[in-house]
C-alpha cells in the first residue's frame, strides 16, 4: 500500500531562518530517491514556498494557500484551485473593512497570480511582509477597495494587532461558507488571519492528492491550527515538539522540534516508506 507523506512548513519542517536545513534536505532527498512520496501543505504561495524548500527534490504536487491551490512545480501548473464566488468575496472584504482591516487579496487574472492591497493602509506587520517579498512580481498595489476584487480570488490574508483581527475572526469563523484561521505568526509577534472558501482546506487537498497518486494511506506533520483539519483525514499524524498543546493531543505521536529536524529524523527512524 502506497503512503503519502505531507508536512506543514513553517514551525514544522522549516527552521527559524525559514529554510529547510541541509540535514533535512539530504536525509529527505535520499528517501525520495528510494521512492518516498513526500510533499508539503502550507499557507505560503508557490514562490514563497519554493524559496523556503530550496534544495528539496520535490517530485509530486504541493498544497499551497492552506489547500486553495494544488501546484506541480515540475510543470509549473495548477492542478486544482478553489475560488470565492463573486458575492462571497465582496462579503468577506466588507466584514474586514468594517473592523478597519486592510487585507492582502490573492487572485489571478489571465493566468497571472496577483497579490493586491490598498496602499497607505499597511500595518507594521504588512510592511514587514512586503519588505521580505520586495521584487516579487505578484505584488500589485491598488488605491481603492473596488480595485481589490477584480480578479478570481482564492485567499484573503490579514496581518495586524490581535484585538482587531480577533473581532473580525469572531464574525467570520461562524460563517459556514468560509474557513477562517486566526493565529500568531511563527517568526514575529504579528497575528495573522487567513480566509478561504470552505472547500479550500488542507484536508480536502490531501484527500485529492491521495486519490491522484493512488495512495491508500496518508501521514502528516504539523504544529498549529491550520494543520488541524489535515490531522483529521490522515491515518497517522505527528506534532512537532514546539506544536500547540491541543494539536499534540490530536496527534498519533509527538516528534522532535522543527529546529532539530524532527520530521526528517522521524522519517529516517521509521523507514519513511
């Protein structure tokens, strides 16, 4: 029986430098050469994730935007995208703006991905986010809320103070049309909120990939709230030592810290196959 192995990136596979360590790359690539079906599921975009996992010999599609996209790096194509209907994307933006939140809006137009936001409304966390991605061709500043919604949209991303984001989260998290995730950013003191269509989950993406690859089992690794639904559909699920306590309770087991190559060492110790 073939097994699909899926890991979260930030706080799970990556170090605090937002990279896969040389040790993890070497060990995991060796297992991939031996036939390991290994990929990742992340909130990151294709570009951001590619930089983070540079050196990793990824041979099967990856899950991006918490399940919003399934992307094949070998061919540069999207296997599946889950989009907001027109009325729903307008509703989400309206709720966010009612709490004074300026989101990043991820969408596509004529096959080109764009990340839009209204200039001069950036929080400190947004400015850090933009600085770290300077030169990214996806970045597309606009000057009004009306300009934010012109594309096919699959993801809203907000960075800001906890109290402000939490108020909007308390509205959107109860809406059955959406997945709304609220958590503290791994590498800073910022709080993040991510909104996707209900079907855009890591769980659905893992299930889709299992079918596409003909796998009978799935094993995953994670650390926080956006990994919870993936844990629900995997046969075995492992939380890194630095994971949230409640996620550890859902896990099959707890492995080493992300800073100590916990995922790679578990794969080595358990044969990975």
